[in-house]
C-alpha cells in the first residue's frame, strides 16, 4: 500500500530528490534562470559570427566569469554541411537552421545581437554594428568565408555558389526550372543543354552537389516527366587538380570518384574553366553547353581579416580562406583573440574537416578563459579519425572506407 501511494502521489516535499533539487538550485541559481554572478565589471568578450567556431566559443564560455556578446547578421545558426541537400530539395531550410537565441537561452552570461558588423575600432576597442558601438576587452572573429571567383566576379551571376540559405534556394530553383523547361521544349538539343548540370570544383561541396543532383535525376524524378527521361541528365564535375577531394587521402578520393562515375557523373580531372556565361562553359578550350552551372571552386576570407589588418601587420588576408596570424598578436593594453577558421589561423595548419572549426572555437575561448595574458591562437592539426562524411543518400566516406 505504501508503494502504491508513493507511485500515485510521489515522494513529497521531503523526499531525497526534492531536497537535493532545492540544494542544487541554491548553489547554482542559473538552474532557475537567475544570474550566478553579476556581469558588471567582468571582462567583455565579443564574438562576431554565429557559425561553428563562434557558437563553440560562446558555449565554452558558459560558466566563465565574463560578459559574452554574440553578434551575427542572421538570427539563426546555419548547418552549412547540409546546404546541398536543401539545394537538391531533400531538406527544407528549417531543417538546417536553429534560432541562436534558443540555443543560448540558458546561458545567462551571453547576449545575442542581430546586426551587420561594418568595422572594428581597435583604438577604442569597439565593434561597429550598424549605428551602434559594442565595447570589448577580448574579441573573437569567426566570420567565415565567402565565394572566390579568382578575379572573375562577373561569373557569380551565371555560376552561383553555396554558402547561405538564399544560395541553396536559388540553386534549387535553377535545378527544378531546368527540368520543367526540358519537359516543355520540343528542341532535342535545347533539352540536352537544359539537362546538363556542370559543377566547378572537386572539393567536398562540389562532390556533394554532383552526387545529390545525379541521385535526384535518377531516383527522385524518374517517374515525374512524360516527354523525357530524367535519368538522361548529364552531370559534370570539373576539377583543376589531379584528383577530387584533394584534402582527403588518395584512396578515399579514388573511392569517391568511382562511386560518382557509377552514378553517371562525368568527372573531368585536370580541367580548367576559362569562361562562363548563361549558355555554358569553356573548359580547356572546349565549349560545353550547360544551362545550369554551379560554383564550388574556392572561398576567400571575410572582410574581418582586413579590419584587423588595418590596425596591425601581424594579420592579413591571403588568397585562400585562411589568414595568417602571428603567434603573439596583441592590440593595445589588452590583447585580442583572432579566432576561428577560416578567418585567422596558423599558416602551417591544414584543416581537413568542417568539424575542426568547432574545435578551434573551443580552443580560442579556452585560451581566453585560462590565460591572463591572452595571445592569438595557433591552429593545430585536426584528426579525421572517427569522422564520417555523408554526401549522398547511398554513400558516405570515413577514414576506414
């Protein structure tokens, strides 16, 4: 009978678990959403960018005595590795975007600001965000990268990249419109041009797009059209280097290429794009008619690196998505963290996986939390062991593939 009453009514206010709960809430007031310590007079840490690096950095400072401000131009965190699935209609944008404020709801020492950073005043140690100035003691830059067309920015109109939700929706629209127009046209040559999809760049994004488009045509739309067979779509992957996925071991690159070719993707190795327009591409002097061209060939560091470069010579933008930082970059009486990949890092580091960005964000803020004399972080090699890279519904690459 006693156990039955306990099961119905619970142990009551004098139960052991209730007493422990009261005790822990007194020790840790943040369990009730209260401040564990006053934020006045604490070091002010400003993090620019709510990508993997910025989010991991803010998370690492959750229980540190610091007032953290996280600034981003969007109010959501985007899981970029799955953008290609949004682009190929496998996922909706809401599946890969999470509200930043919701993620930091229980981080009492962190506030989230929506705005576009236009510059950094290193003399007064303030971040310029729209018409507002946000003071900082420590600054973490995790602003990511943007597309690089290697001096041919006019190609952006005809060959969009894949970095934002808007980019993914634009690519999705181009893909679906191409199939719809192929159903309408009576010109066989025009239909073939509409069904030719060319991806420039054989890195992870390019391989993901090529595999996903091939699967979409052969398995996702195989019964949707009447005047043509979607499986006849021609998917081409153009890579200037000697192999695709150059950051991976050669064995994995060969495995990925073999599977792409099994899907029907034409992989052009050692091929350089010389011209892009709305009708097609010029590759190694050969004209390829393709109404849909997608860019996955390169990225460049965001303007944040140039903001720092205006105040110190130790950090400057380079042609790739990383910038070089001196092992001891300091600004004024208090030093600055020049933070997560791909904006700043060691010139000797080679980062092979997206997961490394989160690691660097945590490393940067662990340094901020544990060092009274803060210096710019030096990036370390990140192991690929145990990390799987899934790039289409039927295939994944792991270090043991």
